[in-house]
């Protein structure tokens, strides 16, 4: 049979009252310690018995808990005042405006504007940041290009294999290297002697045109006329 519900009122018997106080005090202090450890909370408990004896627990120190409590109550009292709340939001708005100005100034400097007031060291730092940003952009661009090339290679290989299979079905596997090779090349099927060679694309830098050679050729052509 379960325990009956205890009526919460003062215990008249002094012995029972002392036993109950001891048990519940220990349980309360234990729960406070567990709360501080499990939830990383700052906990402070102060207990005075009916005889005036002090029992306490603090997760850090009782002095710091009390100071934090007093500071928190004072801030809550100040926030309750309409004038204090207006000042708080005014400070917040001023901080946001300053942050916005700093961001706009940094953006203009990154664009190469308003550099007259910067020192050599500040200009070097700005140059380093721009170079890092540029390297990041180039790396991302090259990665995208390589991904696209890999995808094109994959699609090209699939098309090549499909062409080989179609030709085998149409002319037989033994005729791939036969008389119809030129016909297939002429009609864009791309089947050569090595029909299993995959299509492979590479990313390369464009070659610079030799303008001096072109100029001499043009000059020579004019002299011939």
C-alpha cells in the first residue's frame, strides 16, 4: 500500500519536526548539487534551522552568487523603468550604427576606395586579404571547371559506348575495324581502330598568339604585292 499524502503544515511534535528537517535539508542540498553539475548552473542555497543554525551550498562561492543575485535584481529594476529601457535601446541602436559604418568602410576599402588615410602596414594587410580572397575565388572557379570537364568526359564516354553498341548491332562486332571505319568517322560516330578508348577532356591554358610572326608575315605579303 502506498504512502498517504502528507499535509504541508507545521509539525507540532519537535522530534518529528527535527527529523523531517534533517531529511529534507539533506535532500535539498543534494538536489542543488546535482542541478549545478548536470546543468552547469550557478546555484546557491542558504538554510537557517528553527534554532538559528546555518546550512548552505554554493556551486562556486556564496559571495559570488549573492553578488550576481543583487546585480541581476538591480538590472531588472532598472529595466522596469521606462526611461532606463529607452536608454538601453538607444545604446543598442548606436552600437548597430557603428558596426554598420565599420562594415561599409571595410567594403569601400576592399573596392579600392578611401585608402588615403591608411598606413603602409594597413595597406599591406588589406592587400593580403584581397589576395586571399582572390585565391579562394580562383580555387572555386577551377573546381567548378574541373567538375564540368569530368561530367563532359563521363557523358562523352557514355555516348561513345552507345555508338559502339549501335554499330555492333547494325554491322556486327567483327566489322568495327573493317571497311566501314571511314564511314563511321565521317558520320560523327567517332569509332576508330581502338573502339574502347574513352573520351578524355583536359583543362589547359590558352596559348598566346605570336604577334611578331604574324606582323612579319603581313609585311612580307605586302612586299610581294
